[in-house]
């Protein structure tokens, strides 16, 4: 049993060390990105205009068209900041629009490159190898979600097979990195792919889940087979609530099939912003106790990326929201789930995915005080958002895995908008950190209504 006071003390030490290891070198292009994000965070109308613009960029025909869209959206802002006034004046002439279109296209492309590693798995190999050499593992995510036709779903499944082969093939020649390749349960695959069920079937609907599950299963089974042959890890992402139950049932049913009982290495995602996430964890742990599957199941704990969407959906249908509405409650529940997951090893391999220094430090500290080895905890970050934390975690000799989206800008738009929303949210940890909130405040326990006391699972 871990003592709450000792946990807070250890957590603060871990957090201070991680904060001290955050790289301080500033990339000038990133500084411009951050400035644009700051501006968007402080002005709701500007933020809405920019997001609508980012969303239409892939559909624009030429630079003139691009500039017209930009000035159209910016023109709706009632009190534009000076930089917006300059852009609007540029939109008055053909030459000005061309220059504005060029600058806007370059800006969006640059922003996307911050979050996306390459247009194809092959193009991403250089970055993946560099990360590995720096002591950072990766999980590749092929952009393109929520397919609408069978042909698109088939294409996505084929791209996944290609990604598994390409990455597993290349990873064989990477240098040894013991801290990334083994925990106390055994070896960890070098190649790791994250997939979305909504991209594997156009039929995933909350009102007819069985049809969607059957259709997705026909594409997921060959992927599991390929991952097993290639010695790769396959991770199933979690999306919004309307597909949550179908996705969870699908994964547990497939992994329970005789052919997958001894592999591949596989995993799923638990979302801590969902009020019923402790019950979901009960279901998963119950399944683990009876399924007869031998490899540990990797569980990636996240807070959840569809918070705004869940609130809007619930309001439209007159339902009560499935997500917490106070940020501190999500944070406290995340800590509670972290402790339960760490206590459930070795049936589960725990991956804590967060950019929040408190959430990450809490997992490291609890694991240590509960007698766990550092190698039995994986920390995960998103490319472009978690780069400094990734470097700090790797510098402490801990295992970190970076989620690396691969694909083109058109396919990546929904992903990009989610990341921008996250980065400009006033409640986000990264935003607070960037505002210079003191370390003691950043590392303080979440003051929500969810009981976060240690031992109160
Ligand atoms: C490697 C990796 C993989 C991921 N995979 C997935 C995935 O498969 N599925 C998925 O859904 N997400 C996924 N995410 C995204 C994740 O869910 C979070 O959106 C993101 O990490 C931000 O959370 P944080 O802990 O880093 O930051 P924090 O700033 O501490 O937390 C932000 C989060 O808090 C929650 N929140 C914000 N405002 C409120 C509020 N008012 N009330 C209650 N809660 C609030 C939201 O979940 C928001 O994303 C992944 C993240 C990482 C790092």
C-alpha cells in the first residue's frame, strides 16, 4: 500500500527532475507557431476563423482561392488584431492575394509538418530511426479516419499491411536500445502500429454495431496475423463514444480467438475523461482473468481527444454528457486509473500517454513506491506536442514512445484540427506551462470532485 504523503513527495521530486531536463533550445520556426497559437488562444473569434480556414485548405484550387477563403473567414472577426488587418488589406489586390496565399499555404504546411512525420511509412523511416537512436520508440499512425466507402476501408487496411512490413523490415537493422526493447515481462517489439477501427469499416454505427464489428473484424484479423508474423505490435486507438463499446468488444473478441491467444503483442486505449472508465477497466481486467490469452495486453491510458465532440453530441440528443465537465476531475480519474493499471501488472503492460507533467510524474512515482521497475512503465507522447517532454523522459533513462502520424495533409486534417484545438485550449496543461505557471502549481494534486486519494480506487 502506497502512502499518499510519500507519493506526493516522490512525485514532486520526479516532476522537478523532469522539468529540469526539458530542453531549452528554441527553434525560431517553432517560436512563430507558438505565437500564432497564443494569439488564437486569446481570441475565440480568431481561433474559430483560423480553424475553419485550416479545414478548407486541402480543398482550395489555387493561391488566389486560398487567400479569398482566409480573408473571408478573418473578415467575420468583429475586433481584429493588427496582424489580421494587414492580411485583410493584402486581400484587396491580385498580387497581395498571391503573396497572402503563399504565406498561408506555407504556414499551414509548416504547422502540419510539426505533427506529421512523413507522407508514407517509407518516407518516415529516417525520422523513426533518428528517434530510436535518441532513445525514443515510436508508434506509427496512418492518417485517414472515418472512411465512408468499402474501397477506402480496404485501401486503409492495405496501407496498414504495407506499414507493418516496411517498419518491421527497417527496424531489424536499428542499433540495440535495451531500455526500449525489454521490460520484466519480456521483449518489446520494435515496430509498433496504431490503427483506427473507424477507418477499417464504413459501417461502424451506434444503432447497428454488429454489422460494423463484423466488417471491421474481416480487415483487422489479417492485420493481427501480419503483426504476428512480422513480430510487430498492433495498437487499436479509441475514438468517440458512439463507437467505444463496439471497438472494445471487437478487440476483446478477436484477441480471444484461438489463433491470437499467443500473439501478436497488442493493445487498446482507455479514456480517463469518460465517467464510466473505471467500469470499462473492470470489464477489461475481467476479460484478462478469463480469456486464456498469454501475452500481456498493453493498455494506453489517455484523457481523451473528443471532449468538445462528446459535449455537443450529448447536448444535441438531450443526454447527460459521458465525459467529466471539470478538468480536475478528468485529471484525478486519470491518476486513479493509473494506479489501478500499475497494480494490475503483469497481465497488463501500462502505457501512460500524456503531456501533463503532473500526470506523468504521478505514474513514475507510484510505480517506484509500489515496488515496480522503471522498465515496467511506458510513457507516450504525441509528435509535435510532446517533443520537449519526450527528450526529458528519455534523458532520465525511462521508456518513451512517440505517436507518429504518417500521411498527407488532406488525410491529416481532422487530426491536425484536434491537435490545434488541444494546443489552444485554455485548460490544457501545455498552455498553462507555456504561460509560466510555477512548478509547484503545475505539480499540485487536481482539486476536483473525483476522490483522488491513494487507495480509493
Ligand atoms: C501517445 C498518445 C496517444 C493518444 N491516443 C489517443 C486515442 O487513441 N484516443 C483518444 O481519445 N485520445 C488519444 N490521445 C489524446 C489524449 O486523449 C489527450 O487529448 C491529450 O494527450 C491531452 O491530454 P494531456 O494529459 O496531455 O493534457 P492535459 O492538458 O492535462 O489534459 C487535456 C485533456 O483534459 C480533458 N479536458 C479538457 N478540458 C476538460 C474539462 N473542462 N472537463 C473535463 N475534462 C477536460 C480532455 O480530455 C483534454 O484532452 C493520445 C495522446 C497521446 C499522447
